């Protein structure tokens, strides 16, 4: 008889959320055995390693949301983590610009949210913007966030990986959760047992949650994010430049990002994808996913929930390089439209959809009990939020179990 290996905690998903939860668990209960199941050959192969690398400040979100608190605190925590561990960080800040009087009202709402959330956010006139980035263009006023910064997300995830494995966390690569029978977890590489399961599976978090009886009213709808590199130089843009977003959906619009090495890129898109890992061509195509996602996207299109119809049309246009570039040029005074190079590696946002209301869920969603906990909606800015969010998840587990 072959005995299955047993762990105190089993975490599904080796992205930033899975890694930081493992770190927090080890901080609180160092003697417990922890394993992370990662279906890829290394950590951070999906959203965690494909995001913009921007550490957001926390002024986009309503004050009563988990995102507001965790983004503000996470920005500070992640900056400290990078500094302590010698990781690269670019303190480039961010400005949010307006095109007209209507968008100025949007800036006013962002300022109110920033104030309520305790986030540093300052009004800047067109003249004052010259000191931050002389190439920024706005209508009368802009908002300036000094605490927005950029990091290398893969470098950060690798630092967390090294930290947790040094503390005894095991990571099983190329190991995919298939199903469970009580505390026995079946994978493509055999079965193991655990006292407690934590689902941080990103694009597939809903599938796993449903097997445990959670998240039944939700499904994940994937949106593809594409970035375009500005290849001419690294100096034409000095800071992150964002437009006023539509606060009714979780997408921030095409913007300029300064990366950790001062490179410049524009993006991302929020193009509806047709399967969960729809990065390129028909790679990782799954017919079942395609049919299910097509069903919900058709419903969203027909009912035009959260203006999905116009969102889909506008986003699909961004496959055109000229349209994509044109949107970015509205925010700057001068930039060579022929200076853009190649499209960068795309990412997929795992966006939770409420199947009953057909609305996109804006905040984090966490469901669980004394046997398992499921992170259902760790969407942007989950990377920024990861350290305090992991503490919150572990606290919720402790409450559900009556201890760790």
C-alpha cells in the first residue's frame, strides 16, 4: 500500500496570491507543512507575471471596498518589501489627465475617493505638470499620485518563491488540481491529502470553488490585455499617464506605463477573450470553455449589461495598432506615432461575473468554511494588494477553523 503524502495546507496556484498566502501562513504557523500546486513549469506564468508591474496607490475604489484598503496598504508594503530585498523599483509616480470639462468631474470623483481612502493625491495645473513631465497634456487640471511606482512582477514573485521555499514550503510544478474526495486531492501527478485547501487558482478559481459548493452564482469571464512598446527611446515620457476611467467597470483604459527599467509602453486592452488562456492563436484552446464563455458573452451582448456591447466594439478596435496608438496620443503633447515597436506578451484578466445580475464583480470575493477557502476574484490591483490581502485571507481561515 502506497501512503499519500499529507500536508497541513494545500494551496492551488503559484501566482502572487498563492505565494503571499504561503508566506503569511509560515509567518503565523511555522511548524505546519504547506504545499503549493502549480500546473505550469514555474510560478507566475499567468496574471501575476503578465501584469503591468504598476504598484497602484488606491484612489480608484470606493472607500467601503476591500480593494481601497488593501491597495493603499499593499502599495506601502510592496515598496518596503522591494527595498528590503534589493528588488528594483521605479518611483515614477502617475498623473491622471482629462480631455474636457466632463472628464474634470471624473477627476473630482477620484480625488474624493483618494481623500476618503487616505491616499496621497494632488491637484496639478497644466503649468505644475511641467515639473513632473513636460510632455503630459490635460484640460486645465490633472491629478498626481506620487506613490505609484513600477516593479518587475516576475522578479518580485521569484523573491517570494525563494523566501517561502527557504522556510520549507514545497512547490509541486506541472501538477494540476483535478478534483477532490474529502481531504484527498487528485491531480495529474497522483493524489495527496491535506487538512485544509486554499484555492488561489486565478483563471480557474471558480471551477475549483464550485466543486466545494462555493461561488455557484459566479463564473469567470476572461479579458485579454495587450501592451505595445514605445521603441524610440525611454525619455519621451517621464511618468505613468492615465486617462479618466469609466468607474462603472474595472478597466482603466489605455495609458502610458513607465516600466522598472524606464521603458515606455501603452495599454492594456480589455478585449473579451473566448477561452481562459486565449493568449495567442488557438494555443490552449478548450472547446468546453469556448462554448461556456461564448454563451455568457452573447448574453452580455444581447442585454448590453454594463454597456458590454460598446465595450466589446471599442476594445476589438484596439487590435488595430493605429487605433491603439491614437488613444494614447490624446494624453501627450508630442510623440512619434511611428516610434512604437512590437506588441508585448499579452495577459488575461480573470474577471468574475455574477451570473444572476450579469454584472462584473468589482471587489475581491472570498468564500470558504472549515475545510477550504476560495479566492474567487483576485483581479487588478491584486498584485499591489497581495501582502495585506494574504493576511486577510489567513485571518478569515483562522476564524472559520477556530485556529490555524
